[in-house]
């Protein structure tokens, strides 16, 4: 089956104001040479999972091979001659006696890049450039800038390079990439603290807002005239994969719903913290989601008092920000810790479904695929 970009986009919600661009992928978590879990991956899938949770529709452009097995809300473009992008994540317990886990990431298979011609011929209010395997080209990001009022980019889509022999992910300096000249036309650039050292934050913040996530410490927002630390949420970390993407999903979901940047970043921290408590694509408690949606609506009504023009970001901490944090902390506390219920869902047989399948007893110690 070949799905063109146009028909894939038409099948998704017509009225959406958000365009997400980035390939779905297959994630394989490996520990001590054994496969621990397989899961649907790719920032695009994680972000759309958060959007689904808070009832935000979007258009999503993603490419996969015919081997792609997951049911997803937004139909990808299938390239019959190629395979779906695959990442192997190698985890080893942190060396420093804390809960940090070191991860080595290898892209062992790469699907087709997403080209400007793959993007829909429509205007969007918000665009998210969230590639994981080098699929977003500078010309693709430029086209996104042309068709979207505000573009949010994840630096991992811009600075990753892949070892030609085994696909190990390495990072290069942002200024050495073809994306650098586009920064003044981007709204927000998101980076983890490990990635942030690959750019000069002091320089980049002159052109666009920079959000640096920092694991259990929350995140920091930098803009031209100021910076702000945003409080974290407590979490029992099971798997850090996708925390940055869930953060980004929550952050942009907040902005789409009319929140100011500091409140939206709180929402990002909440979804980041929920994500690390589960392996693979997180499931969110429906009661928690309902509470969050209701509170966001309430905050939105409060913030409507501060009129702002389309696409303009409000950076100052709005009145009631601390109470918003307290509310979200309380909402999170009354829902059960997902990792406690996940035990019961574990299965010994690896097969692809939307949720990851944990391998209670690692079943196959297959040789790790090499990049051809
Ligand atoms: N242990 C944790 N406890 C609470 N919140 C966390 C934790 N880890 C991550 N988060 C939340 O998720 C956000 C993103 O996490 P992090 O900075 O680790 O991103 P990342 O390195 O891009 O993640 P990954 O690459 O593993 O997806 C953080 O800003 C924070 O809000
Ligand atoms: O395998 C990918 C990984 O390369 C990305 O860093 C992460 O953001 C995605 O969630 C994951 O699926």
C-alpha cells in the first residue's frame, strides 16, 4: 500500500491547526545484550499520544516501511521499498550511584527523509519539526516555516548524525548544520541539557525562544530579554525514553490552548514526568487527563484577560502560576503510579501493538542489526 502525503493528511482531522513532522519508528530497548522491550517510537508518535490525551487534533506527516506494524491515529506515508526507522537503545545503570541511566542510541535502519513536497498545501497555526533519524532536511524545515505561523523544533531533529558503520547517534554543533540560518524564523527550539551544549544558548536566544529540559529538575526557558526556571513534578523513573517528546507535546498543547509560556512549560513538565514512569508510549489515566483539561480551560479563561495577537508568545509568569503547579501536583498524586499496574500487563511474547511489550524473561538475544 502506498499512501501519498496528501491522502494521509486528508484522512486525519481536517480542522487541525497543528502540523507534526517526523517519522514513526520502532524502538528496541536493550540491556546486557538482551532485548528488554520493543515499542512504537519516534517523537511524532509520542507527541501525538499526548495530543490525543488532551483532545487536540493535528495533521501528522511521517514515513514508514511496509514492515510498520502499529495501529496509529495518524496514517503514515508507506514507502514500499524501505523499512521503518529502527533505534536500538542500550541502557546501563548510571555509574555515579544515582538514578540517571546512560543511554547509547543506534539508528540501525533509516526510512526515507520527509521532503517539502510531502507536506500538505495548507496553512497551519503551529508546526512541530520533530525528526529523530535525520529525516527532516533544512528545506523541509524551511517549508514548514512558510506554511506555519509558529514553528517549534526539537534540536534532536537538527544536530544528529549517524555512524556509517553501526548507526551510533552522535551530535554536531548546531552552527555547523544547514538549519542554523533558519533559527531567526523559528518560534521555539527545545533541547535537553545534554543537547544544549551543542549550541550557544546565549546567541540562539537572541533569535528564538530556547527551552532546555533537565530531567527531574524540570526545565528552563530562555528568551531574548529573560529566563525562567519551571518547577518539576516528582516521578518514579522506569524508562527515560520519550520524556523529552512527552514534555514537548504537553508544552505545545498548552500553548495551542492559549496558555502563557511558563504555564505551558509546567504542562510539559507534567507530561514528561508521567512519561518516565512507564516503558514505551505512556498511557495516561483518564481521570487525570480530565482534571488537567478542565484546569487548562480555567487558566485559559483567566489568561484571556491578557489579550495577545496570534502567534505571539507570552513569556512572563502569569498570576496564579504557582497555584496551577500545586493543582497539577495534586492531580498527579491522586492517580495510581502506572509502573505499579504495568507489572500485571507484562507479556513474555514479543509482538507489536500500540503499547510496548515488556519481555519479563528476555527471550531473544538476537545479534544486533547493522546499518547496511
Ligand atoms: N526523573 C524525572 N522526574 C520528573 N520529571 C522528569 C524526570 N525525567 C524527565 N522528566 C520530565 O521530562 C522532561 C524531559 O526530560 P529530559 O530532560 O530527561 O529529556 P530528554 O533527555 O530529551 O529525554 P529523552 O531523550 O530520554 O526522551 C523534563 O524537563 C522533566 O519535565
Ligand atoms: O527512538 C527515539 C529516539 O531516537 C528519540 O530520541 C526519542 O525522542 C524518541 O522518543 C524515541 O522513540
